C-alpha cells in the first residue's frame, strides 16, 4: 500500500509539473505583441550612391529587410553606411545591446533625380517641368511650349528610368493651324498648219479624168472646189480657193492655213483649319461613277473623286514652327482616253498630284511649281516626187506644228489661329435681304443691302464695298 500510494503521488506531481510548464507557452502565444518604437521618417537614397546616417543612440546590431534594394555597413556604434542598389523600398532596423528595438527606418531607393533635373534645365531652359519620383520611376508634370520639347524631355527621362516614365505634361501655346492654299493651273496651246490641195477635171475623147490631193481627194470635194465652194471636210479657219481652165481641163487650187492659240486657267483657294497632328481634307469637284465587276457576275458602282483635292496633317513642333505633311492633286475627266463598249462608256481621268513634307513658321509660304507637261508635234507630209519639185512642190506639201503646255502651281501658307467670338464673323449673305412680293413685282427690287443694320465687327465687314476690281479676272 505504501509503494502504491507513493507511485500515485509521483504521477500526480509529474502531471502538475508538466501542465505548469506548458501553460506559460500557451499564454505567451495568445498575447504576442509587435514592438514599434521610435519609427523615423523615410530615408531617400539615390540609386548607385551612398548615404552616411548618424544615430543619436548607440546601436549594437543592424539589419536590412531586402539587401537587393540597399546594402548597409556600420562605421561606428552611431554611424551607418547605406548604399542604394536597386529602385524600391525596404526597412532598416536598429537594436541596442540588450536586443531592444531602437528604431525602424524606411529606406527609399530611386533614380538619381538631381543629375536629371540639372540636365533638363540645360537642355530645355525656361520650361516649367516638375520632376518627381514614384516607386521606381519618374513622373514629369507641368506645361511645355511645344510638342517637340515635350518629346525631348521624355527621351531624356528614358535614359534615367527606362520604360518607367509617366508623362503628365501639357503642351501650351496655339495648337490649331489654318492652311491657305492656292491652286493655279495654266494650259497653253499653239497650233499652226499650212497645206494645199489640187483638184483636176478633164474630158478627152469622151473620157472623164477626175482627181485631187489633200482635202480635195474625193469626187465630191473635187466637184465642190471646181464649182467655187470650199469642201465641207475643211476644218481650218482660213482657206483660199481659186481655179482656172486650160482647154478641156479644169484646175482648182485650195490653200488652207491655221493658227490657233489658247489659254485655260483653273483656280481654287481653299482655307482649312486643323488641330496639330490631325488630318484635314478638301475636295472641290465631284465624284464619277465607275462600274466594277464582281466575282459572282454582278456589277457594282464605285465613285471616284475628281477636281481639286487637298489632304494635309499639320504638327506644331516648336513655338510657331509648323511641320506640314501635304498631298495635293488636280484631276479632270478626259473622255478622249476613255473605255467604250456596246453597253457603256467609262471616261478616263487626267490627274496631276504632288506629295511633300516641309517646315515653315507662322505666316510663311512655300510654292510647289514645275509640274510641267510639254507636248510637241511637228509633221510634214507631201505627195511623192511632186512635193520635191522646186517652187511648185509647195502645192503638194502640207506642214503642221502643234505644242501644248500645262503647268500646276500650288502655294501654301500656314497660320497659327485661335477661335474668336461668333458675332465677329460675317457671311456674304448677312448683308442681303430677300425682297418681298411688293418690292419684287411693284418696284423691281431684287435684294436689299442691310449692312447698316449689323453692329460690331460683323457690321464692319458687311459694310465693306466690294465693287471694283476685286478677285480674279480671266482675260
């Protein structure tokens, strides 16, 4: 009994000792606390540069949360050497000799903005650009004077933070461009010709001889010329016909001369306004229907534009400097070179076009000229052997000279413009008042000038007198 009682008492004591040793661990696990003491502000360290930090309290141990972002080493019990290695944020922890926390420091490693700001001031002086760091990148904000300088700032920032540049900048100044274009095409033609035709009619022993050259080479033309009538096939402006008889032979001589000169002028003056970087188009003409055959045998109609066409894209690159990309064309329907079938006829087109990119300042102009087409025809025809006879051979020869020239000139002027108030603009119809029935039928008034009733800038424009030699006069 004594041993059994001692054994039970030993087991009970062991159980109590074991429970006592486990209970403190359970209590401590439930009351775990995060120690925070003397957390300082963040420490900014440029990438690939070092910063020395002084601590007011001596420390015994250092630790860095992410050694890939920053590297540390102790110079003394109060001095710390911090080296920025990669962009990012980490935590520096200082402990004293007893293992207690002294402070936590947020170490922020970013690109070296000091050198970037200095280079930005040197390359773009006077520009109001603000530079900030965000995480591991660079943020640019502010207002620049042109799109070209904005792109320069972005290109420079890419050298310090590749693919980590945020652009919050705005472009100031005027960004709307008005393009004044003048199209002028001159077509000159000169044609000269001199020809002679000879007709003969003779009756000998009941045999009739009838013949001719040039425009009198048919029997009806011979009969017309011998009777004193110019043949109907004659297309010349000047013709001289005379004849004589030698016995039973009648001789008729037709001399034809032509001199034709012509000048044709076409002109268009479109004014277009477009935002920088946006496309503007202009067409003064029309659209011509062209049948298109499809694979299933159907025929559809496609419309081809013709006339004066203009397509341009302006870009304000620096202050009042405008980069202009322009396409211009002048086309017209040409029935002489068309395609004809039994079912339909498709006309061809004559087209002159140009494409260029230039830079000019506000108010400056440039001209595209020299688009010249020159056609020259010189022909000389004669009757074999007879045309080689001296002096008299001129009656059996014909000569023709023809020359055609076409030149297209495009003059372009660029202006930076801003919107204005609507009341400052006037239309050509603002000064015209339609007549009433009594004014039209009783007094014969077609329209009334009401320009004096308009006020402000529109009234000033409407009161201008446009009588006289205004505009373009074709002689």
